[in-house]
């Protein structure tokens, strides 16, 4: 499975598009970035693609009106996430306002979900190693 890495410019653009809230955490994931609220990821960066987790109605609007793409590895895209249109993600030519708007919708939706319980040391020790 190929794991494309985001460019430094792409990472910076992602960070600038994520809402500036004290409960938002942006952290590295496999050479890319994820944005989390209450332990749940609401937006991610996979190579040049930004993916968002939306409420069903918002996801249907986005996928029905734009040329969205799968989010994650081609062999196994992440369920529940929609990749924003590639032309919005192009460095220098992207549509920053639309990217910020959809990431904001994702944040608003995921912030309403129950917080994800942190893994305990015992659970981490039992987890299968790859």
C-alpha cells in the first residue's frame, strides 16, 4: 500500500484551513496530518488530498454537487470520509474558502459526537503488532 506524503506547503495550507479552536488538535499521521476534536478526526491530509467527515446530509450535498475523490489509500479508502475535489487542493490554485467551509462543517459535526476514549496502556499492550 502506497502512502503518499504531504508537502510542507500542503501541510501548512491544511493547518491554516483547520478552525482555530482550543479543542482542535492537529497531529502527524503517517507523514500526513489529522485534525481532531474530542479525540475524533474530523479532517485529514493524505498526500495532496484533504478529507472530511461530514453529517449524512452535508456529505450528500458535497458528493452530489462536486467532483469529490476517495480519501485514503486507493486500495482501502477511509469509510465515512470524503476527499475534497482535487482542484480545491492544488497548491497555489486551490479554493481556500471552500476548503475552510467544508472543514468547518466537518468540525461542527464531529464536535457533536461522543468523545473518543483514550486507549489504556493495557489495551495498547494487547493490540496486535504489525
